[in-house]
């Protein structure tokens, strides 16, 4: 099975990617068969891409007799950040961040700073969730998130990361991850994942949750519930010396129990002074080596699907949706490995 891991539209981009033997973050695709991950850079869409994604399907197609397939809306201009706000190095360099190897292990001061950034990220996430209502656009959610982060003296980590144009990721319905906030109004029955990362006092805190918009059907509610349960189960087994692969095992087992797919191309990651670092945290069964270390921080962020787990990327080079437009849900926490197990840094 490892040799047939799907590659996100890699057949359309040829060699327009960089590869490394070093582990990479969830913004990058992990290829278990080749023992590496790839970071997609800018690419020119081929006619084949347009044929398979844009012109060969009806964007107004109704899914499950209820909702329309997602399509891009208008993306507003990038929001400004006051000069006094400390920005991550990648923002000033205007370059795609390099690969950060090595674990994020903290001293006492570092742990306190991680706790502070985690608390703020959690507060922002929950505030964003209160805004989820029919008629509200994801761009309006982005504006509110952006302002709250800035008002608290922090920087919205996604803004400017590898060219990402907004301050939060908003992934609606079949969007697996990295949805760009735009002019599309939320509709009754939608589910939406809101992924918040803040950079406060030199440390990142990263978290996400999937919220209900209006009256959501039972099928969607169950997917969201099971996805949250899979994250909780994974965190419960973490601690010093525990193998990372146990995270994937317990998530995959729980998903299998409910006949859900586990997205394999996007992973958890080390986090702290840098946005993405070692280790790569796989959410599916695997035999990768590595054990957790006291005082390290990383994310766990499973993405489950009702139907196909195969992803397709939009023309914007960020938005990733399920191949069959089936629903996807995600939850994420940043955790700290302690002598007693794991402390959730992004809990309210």
C-alpha cells in the first residue's frame, strides 16, 4: 500500500517541487513510499489540470441532494499588520520557509511562552466559532480573526506563509484543509473547519476545530464527533518515550470503526519558535521510527472523510478538497509532552 500513496496533482506539475529527506510540516505532502515529503512551489496549471478539475465537472452540481459543490469566491486584499507587531522571519524575507529539522524542545521560559501562544490561539478559535452563521462570509471571519490577533499583540502566522493571502484557514464542507477565506456566504447545514495559528512573543500556537452552521444533518454531525474523538484518543496515549506511530494507529482504528477515510497527505508537526518542524506526525497506520521527548511541542490534526480520502488541489495552490466532494472534518491541538503525559496548550 505504501507504494501507491496518491500524490497531490504531482503528475500535473512535473518537477516544480522540492524534495528532502528531512521531515516537513502539514503544509507539505508526505509520501510514505518514497520516505520523503514534497513542498509545492508556484506552478503553471496545465490543460490537463483544467480538464480534470475545472471543465470536466459541474461546479453547481448538487451533492447528496442538498448542497452545491464548493467553488472559489472573491478574495479580498491582504490585511495590513501594524509595524509594532513582531513578525515571523518568513514574512520579512518574502521567501517560502526552509525546512526546519530538529525537535522543538523547551526550557521553562519557552514552555510558558508556548502556553501563552496556545491560550491565545484557543481563544481566537472559539471566538471565530461564534461567528459561524448562515450568511456570514469566510472573509468576514478572517477579518475578525485578524483583528483579534493583532489586538492581542500577536501576528497571524498563516499570513504571508509561502504566499498564503489570509490570516486564517477556513475549510468548508468537502474542503480538507487550507481553504482561503473569500466572499462565499456560509449556508445552513454547512460544516467549517477554522484553523488558527498565532505568533506571540516569538512562539507559534496552532489549533483548529470544525463548527456547525445552522441546522446540520446527522451524517455531518457524526463525522465531526468521530474526528474530535480521534484527536482526543491520540492525545491520551502521548507521553515521554511513546512512539509517534501510535498516534496514527489509534486514529486509524477509530476511523475504521466508523468507516471513515483518513487523509494521509497532510500531517501534524513540531511547532514552537518555528511554525513547522520535526517530527512529522502521521495520522494513519505506519511504521515510522521516533519517540516523544519530554518538554517537546507538536501538533496532532487528523482529517477524516465520509467518502474518498483522495485530495485535489484548486488553482490557488492552497485549497484542498475531497475528490468526490464528500464531507471532511478536522480538529487540531498543540500539545506539550510532560512527565505525566501530554498537556493540551490550545484548550480553553
